[in-house]
C-alpha cells in the first residue's frame, strides 16, 4: 500500500509508544535523520511494530512518498503480494518512466495478468523495482516501511533486497522490522544483507520491571499492586505484549492468585506459547508440569518426583522449543517464563496437586518441601500449618522475607480458626515480613483483611500499625487510623506504646514539630518499658535520640547511650530506625566520617543479609551521604543511584533518595538531572505533607541551583529552608549544611548584609555544638562577604585557613571549593590559568565534574576589588544599595558585564539582574544612561 504524505508540520511520536525504548529510539531517529535505514529485530511481542509505527509517523512526514507493507504468515506463499502492497498505488505514476520490458514485467507481477515469475522475468523485474524507486526518489525522499519481514513472500523479499543494495546515493530509506528469537540470534543477518549499506540493526530486548510498571499504568492497569507487577514482569520476561495481556487478565479476574501460585495466563497467551504442546507425548507433558511446579527443577529432582524418563522427555520438549538447551547447566529451564506459567495454568487442579505432592517429598530444601505440601493440601491442617510456619522462620533467617511472607500466608490459610497461633496472627507476621521485603502494598492488603475479621485488641492494634507503616511519609493520609488504634489499645501499656511511637513519627512528618515528636517518643519508651516490650522501647529511644540530634538538643548523647544499652533486640540493632542508625547520624554530624562510614557499612551488610529492602534503601543513602561529605563524589553518585533505583522499584523512600541523588548529581554527575531530581523531591514532599523532608529537598534544590549558576534561585530555595527549619525547631547546622550555600548565593546576588546574618546565626549554633566543618564552611562564606566589601587581604587569610581546616577534617569537596574561591580571589590577567591549578587538582581528586566545568569556564581575571568611589555629585545614585552602586560605578568606567562579574566576585547573571534593579530605581533604560548620569546629563 502506498501513501503520499505532504504534511505541513512533522508528525510527533507519542512518547507512550516507546516506553522503555527511549535510547534505542534515539539511535534509530538519529540514523533516519542522517538519511540512513533502520532494521528493528527481536522476539514476538517485544514491541517492534510499535516502535516501527512511531518512527514511521515521525519520519514519514519528511518523505514525499511512503511505501508500506505488513506481511502475514498466512499470506507468505502468495508471490509478489508484498511488492503489490508497496508499489500498487504508484504503478500509474512510475510505469511511463520505465523501459518497456521492465514496465511489462512489473505490471504483470503486480496485476496478476500474465504469468510473471522470477525465473522467467528475473532481471527485468529486478531492474523494474530499482527503476521505480529511483523514479519516485527523483521527485523527493522515499520511505519504505516494511513490518514482519520474516513473512514476506520470497519473490518480494528478493526484489526488495536487490533494489536496496543498489540505492546508495538515492534518497530512499528503509524502515523494517523482523522477528528473531534468542539474545545472541543472528537471524536478522540475511535481512540486514538485503538492506541498504550502513543500515542500523536495532535489537529490542525485554523491558525492566520499572518500565513494565509504567506500561501497565499507561494502559489503565495502574491499580495493580507492586508485588503483582513484579510477578507480571517475571512471568512475562519483560515482553510488553505478554505483560499487557497478563495485566489485563489480572485486572479482569475477580480473585487474585493464591500465595505461591503462578499468575493466571489468559487464553490468548496460552495459545501463543503452547502451540507446540500438542506435539508432546502425554508423559512428557506431565514431566513438564512437574518442572513448572518446581522452583528450581533439575533432572535429579524430576527423577525423585517419579518422572523416570525425565531426560528423554525434556530433550523432546527442547526440540520443540519449550525448554532452553544449556549443556553445561544442570537446571531444567523453560525457553520463556510464560511457557511454565501457561503450562501450569492449563493443567487441571488435581494434576497440579499431584505434581506438588510428588515434589513435597522429592525436594531437598525444607522450605520447598513445605511449600509443595501446602499446595498439595486442601482445607485446614494444623500439621501443615506448623511446617509452613517453621519454613517461614527459616526463610526469614536466610534473608528471604518475601518467601517468608508467602509461606506465612499459606500457613494462615491452613490454620484452623481456633488454632494457636491464630490465622490472624500468622497473617500479621506475613505482613511484617512483606514490609521487610519492600512489598508494602501486600502488607497493607493483609492488614486490611485482618481488620475486617479480627476482634482481639492486640491483633487489631498490630494491624493498624502495619497500615501506618505502609503509608511511609504519606502519614497524613492515615490520620483517621490513630483514634481507632488508641481505642483498640485501651489502657494496655504495651499496645499504647506502639501507637504513641507512631504518633511521634506523625508529629515529625505531618506537623513538622520536633519538640512534640521528641516528647511522644519519650512517652512511648516509658509505656513500652512498663509493658515489657523491649523492642518498642529501643525503637522509641532511637527515635528520640535522632530527633534530639537534629534539634541540637543537649540530651542527645545521653539518649543514644540509653538506646545502645543491653539487652538489645537484634531486630532493632540493624533497623534503619534503630540505635545503630541514630549513632551513625551523630557521627556524621559530628565530623567523624571514618567512624560513620564503618558504622553504616556494617549496618548495610547486615540488612542485605536479612533482605530488608527499606533499611537497605536507607543505609545506601546514608553511605552515599558519608562519601559525599568526604569528597568521594563518584562513589557517592553510584551509591545514591543504587538507592534511588531500589526506592523506585519498591516504592519506599523515593523522596529521600531523589533528594540525596540530586546532591550527588550536582557534585559529581549531571546538573540538569540534579535539578530535576530536586524538584521531584520537593513536589513529592509537598504533595505528601512531609515537613521533615521538604526542607531537605529544598536544600538539595538550592545547592543544585548554585552549581548551575543560578544564585538567585538558590536564595529563593534556601530562604524557604531557613524559614522551615526555624519553625521545625532545628538548630543544628550540620543537619542540612545549606547555610554556607545560602550565604555564598546572597553574596553573588549583592545581599552581603543578609549573608553575614546567616553566617552569624549559624556560627553561634555550630560553636555551641562543636561542628568544626560547619564553622570552616561558614568562614569560607564570610571570606566571600569580605571580598565583596573590598577587604581582600582579610578574605585571603580567612579562605586559606578554611581550606586547611576542611582538608584536615576530611571534607574533600568543601576543601576544593575553598581552593576555587582562593583562586578566583588571587587570580588576575598576569596569573592566568596557573591560579586555578590547586582547585583543579582537588576537584579532580573528588571527581567533582560539575565543579571542574566551573573552573574551566572561570575567566583568569582579577578577583574582587573595592569599586572606585562614586562621585558625590551623583545624588541620583545615593538611593542604590552598596552592590548596585559598585556595579553602576564600574559601568561608568566602561567595564563589560563579564569584567564586572570578575572584579566583584559575582556571576554575569547577577550583574545583569543588578543592572535591571539599577535601571528601575533610576528610571533609566540602559547602561548608556548611567554614563550620561556620570556626566551630569539625564537622558530625555
């Protein structure tokens, strides 16, 4: 089929069409834009046609003629069909320009009149197709769009390939897609050889879990839980078509799959992946069913489960493409996860139970044996429930809390209503395991189910706590839970302690009241001690200690010691809200970077061993912060990005991880990404009503704006931080370390008096708390204030001292920033780039790429000098601020904006902004008017 395109504006590709393909799409777009051709390849359902359509929509608009064909398997035996699709509608246009023999051969092939064939009219047909494309290209670019090349009829494929290989220098481009299978498959080679020289081959691989979630959300399946999306990604193997079909089936299903069972596979996908199943023998099919029911099937396991001819039957399945052939691997692996799920879904329930019963005795691992026993058993059974609970405990000890949660739910299902522990207790334990595994949506669903059934106060309060825990930093959304939880707790101090511990978090996150949070935590610790709940007592003391640390409260060291006293609860010792975390915060704020690094590294190692996702996100972030303070920007960036990936995958701690990653990007990565992440963190904190992290997110935004050369933006952001922290009751400047950045930005915007005020107030608290690194940074900022006021020698001395102290304390990046400020202050035309060598060396050591770019862009000109006195006769200038008068005076001397920026130690943008204010105050319109004022003449 031929479509003539004559659009006035290029068609835009809808971004949703290429979810997860942005990089590949950009490569293909670049090749097409340069006049080249593109061949997309990959397995069925991977999205080739989607990307092909998007590219064709975008680049078809730039072509005069678009020729299209899309072959199907059922029509691949019909000769010249694809050729008819491509050239049928332009035959009348090109025929008059073809030699008679070529015209006759082409018309015969396309119309079916006569008996044209490649054997009889081979050369004439080949030349006719080439001549037709050249004739079309003579009037403007031609784009040939061909989908499913593997189904092209052989005659059309031969003719298209012949022409394509000879189109060099002709404005004809090919945009094609072909199905290939394995990752290392070279099946596309023969199609690539049939394309124009230099054609770009683009393989489309599976989508990541995050991309599958985005695709499902876009297609209206965003209501699916994260744990379900994870299972969809696993079962689909990242194939977008399979993922969408599974998502649709789950959204339409009234009952979700039970714990431990595969996802329901819709009929459409079963037919697609099991088309070869009927070719298997009955016994081979049973063997594959046992393999699909097992977690890690091997020939030995299949033998133990009673499948005597497992090797031969697996070989038969491998020949049919149902199993992957890996000679060196002992496991029996399906060619695609969906085959296993479809095979299991296709089997009758009694056959599934029989497969699980066989595996319950064959499996060597006690966890696997218990799981299979549960899936082979119907109804309640105390013995089965007990074995499942033991297996869950074993999985928990192995650091597999997700497995423990599944086993716990199975245990609850097989526990009699009057059992001990009760079904509700086992469900709640499973929910707590799910939280540890980062499956907060599953935990929330379990807790809601328990609340709908439970009457025992302890069960209800425990369920309420899970609901609050799963809200994370969106605690404002569960405000109605607290009165209900308090009512269920009654006067039981043990239960009340749980509620008041969460009320402490609410005071901090929702109300932004550190004083109230501290008091609530102290009360929770007292209640827990009275009720004999050491775990809640330790968590409350740790929370109290962290709050006091951030407040700069004198009781903080004593509370930390109380939280670290024996007896300890191992579940609290490594928890991200435990005493170990409180001690880390105290160390990092107290400039003990080496000790802080050792502490958080140990905590991170332990939480990874236990499989605690939320704690891992937290401690990755904490380690990244420590490395950033030490000036190891590259390492900090890697850790921060890991934290953000895990946070987004689990939906836990996204705001905090985006904030920290913004700081790391601004220091050692990409400044634009830093700004985007900081804005994202600010937006989420405001949306969630999270007062605690809003100030941190704004602090990250202010820093990114400073690095990006936007001091006015920094001032706006950090002034908000200052106001917020004053309201929160935070006095320790080591908490956010934004004070020096605000002071520096204020200097750059000509507001030295406010900068000095920020320094003075912050210094008072830093002196009280002994924050040496903060004091050194404040000295660096104060030196800039002095330089802007013309006290150059004092500024040099103060900067030199600050750099030396920061180096000794181990704050590599802050040391480098001090060296940079010194270089700018000392440098002059005679000094040249040599003045910046030390700053360059230190920034390189830190891998602080954005700061290195600032060094490269710095003019090797004089540092700030006192501006010449403004003639007293110019009364009109007296209304200006000090910085405005200095800028105006330098304009009168004829200095350019860049020269003014260098001399006053401010940015060019600040000079421009200052001049705008000068114009407004003086009622003038340009720098020329300032010169006229100096001469005593007002512009008309």
